[in-house]
C-alpha cells in the first residue's frame, strides 16, 4: 500500500493528554505518526486551546467549534453527537478519498452521509455509550444532570444503529468487543493507546495507598467516598486521593479523617510521581465500561494494585491485580501487602503481558492492517 493518509475526527482537542478519552486519541496519533501514517486531524473545541504540539505529529490539524446551544437537548439525536457537527468538516473530508477514523460515537454524525458512502470509515468506540451514560446517571446527585444522563442514554441506545454504516468498529476492550460483536459485523478489538512505553517500577516500599481520577466525574467521586467511608475508615494506613474538582461531600469526609489526604488540582506529572511512590494503588470502580487507563498506569509504574471485579473483568489484566470486592476483603489485602515488596517475578509477569498486548506500536500496526484489509475488500 502506498503512503497512508488518514483522517481522524476527535471529539475534543487531544492535547494535553490528561483525561481518559483524549489519552487514547493522542497516543494513537503519536503511534501512527511513528509508523509513517500521515494523519489529518479534525478537532471539536470547547474549552481546550488549539495546540502547536499536534502540528508536529499531523500532516494537518483543523478545528471546529462545538455547538453548545441548549436547544440541541430537545432533538432526537444525542447531544454529544449533534453538538459535533460542522459543514466545514464535511467539506474538508470530501477534498480527498482518504479513510476516516471517527473517535467515539460522539464523532459519527456524518457516518451515514451519502457524500461519504464509498469511503472507508472506522469508528473507535471508547465505551458502550448508553451503558456509560446510565452509569453516570445512577451516581449523579444533581437531579437535572441525572435527567440529562438518562435521557442521553436512551437517545444513544437508539442512535447506535448508525454503526452499521461503519467499515469497521475498533473496540477498546474485550468487554466492549463482546457487546459490539453480538450486534454488528466487522468488529475488532484494538486495546487502548496510552503513555506507557515499558514497565518501570521503583524498588523498595512506599508508605501510603493511592487513588486517582477526575473527581468531578460521578463514578470517581463514588469510588473515593467508598474508600474513605468503608475501606480506610478504620485502617491506620495512609491514603492519598488525587484529582481535579472534588465534590464538597468528599472534601468534608476527608477532613474528618486525619489519615487521608486529598490533593486537588495536581498536574499529571505529580499524579504519576505519587502513583510510583505509593506502596499500593487501590482502584475500585462501579462501572465496567471501556478500560480504565488509570489501571494501565498503575500496572506499568506502580507497585501492588488492588482492584474490584468491575475494574478488571475481561481486560486480560486480571492475573496482574489483587482482586477484592467487599470492604473487608480490601482491608485484608491492603494490610497484607502494605509491608511487602513487589517481587521480581510479579514485575516480569507484567512486562510479558503489558509490553505485548498493550504495545502502542503493535496496536498501531493492527489499525493500519485493518485499513489495508478494507482497501482490499471494499
């Protein structure tokens, strides 16, 4: 195949790569660039600035304003999709016949457009979106936001059938792959792209447990409250929770527990440093959608990793984690590993699995092969 050019439509500006979805997008672009692919990036912007760093990896970068008009909420098309439309984007896509990669269901408004009928179109799914939005609704305290999430989930479930127009669906996890394979043809799993090149774990022991995440997200707020109220409530082992925009409820309960620290608004670099220095990373979740990139970070660079089943189920990473579901089980495992060094055998096991299955280079090659196969089998 000649020099490959690829359009990528991103739901947000993927730099800096400092939250889940854009981490996958940015490191995918980086890996494709290193593989020689000429990327034509199209970004919807709504708060994150245009970034010169993206020009170093892409043949071209175009920006489009994301619509935030509240009247869009009353349309049958999901808000996350309808707000990412642009006549200019369609015009730009029609200037050539390069394949198109659409990031998330968010970016699929033009998937069934007649002017793109004969194009190779791959959709990268980051979640089963209607499941994800239902999960957000369940943990949302604000009644208006909760209604929005439930309403959006219903719309997303109906809208999802647009995926039948995709040449391929590239899922991010085996869990999601099972769902999409049962409902659509041409589904392949291409694991998450991420910032971790190799397993590098500090020798010795740390003196605290660590949890991190965007604390403004209901799921992460729920996990943090669970750790404070039910797991570390009577342990004498220090816990640090780090992330942006913690809820008033979380701030209050942490202030009542002298053994727990809350570090808000810290940089990605500081979070990585705390993750590496911790004796254990503890990562419960109550949503099993997609794959949590924080789990990959903890396994590539952290010492012991304690999770619950929804965090790790069908990720292929089960054997690398300590799995505990009930607070009593978590307490027991925390106490068990708090004074124990991670063994060379455990580190080598991580290297074998992570540096193969979660290699950005190998997964970029999988994506390129998918596009090549689409050319050969239109």
